[in-house]
C-alpha cells in the first residue's frame, strides 16, 4: 500500500498568478517523503540522500487553500539509490495535479566530499513497507 500525506497550499507557495510554481511541487513531494521517514523512525536518513534525477508531468494547477494529497511508492530500491514515484492530487478539485519520479542516492561525507554508499537497511525497509 503506498504512503500518503496531506497538506494545504499556503499563499507563500503561490506565484503572482495565484498558482503553485512548478518547483513547489517537488517541495510537497519531499515533505511527504520526510513524513514517510518520520513515520518509520528513519528521519535522519533524509539529509544524506541528494537527488540526482527528478521528473514531473503537470496536469492541473494548485491554488492557495487547496487540500493536497501526495502519494509515494517505491519504483526501484538499489544498494545505493532509491527511485520512487509520486502523484500529487488536488483534493479540493478532485483531480490529479502532477505525477513523476525522483531518484535519490545515499551518500556519506568523506572529508567534505560526498561519495555514494550503501543505503541503510532501515531506510530500504521503510520503502519496502509501502510496496
């Protein structure tokens, strides 16, 4: 069963046209990802996973006051990376607003240089819990 998180859109998330800027969709997705980690007790892992790929298809705008449901599901779980899919639903309008995927790599800080490393088992287990 996929992971779901709900949010509201605030004025600060909108642009001059009164709609959510496309980049803010990725923030919503990352907030949902963080909620997944929080709910599974692996919140500290989130800061060690830079994004190396992000893709989205936008279908319908979000506006201030809209209730949003973000759905996450694992697509590929590898030794050093996680690829997950997302859907962003505008619950106020009852429509899909965006869908896509993100690829994040597990890294460690080696004297100021980031290098890929094995993802913690607890992190992979968190994603497997929603397959």
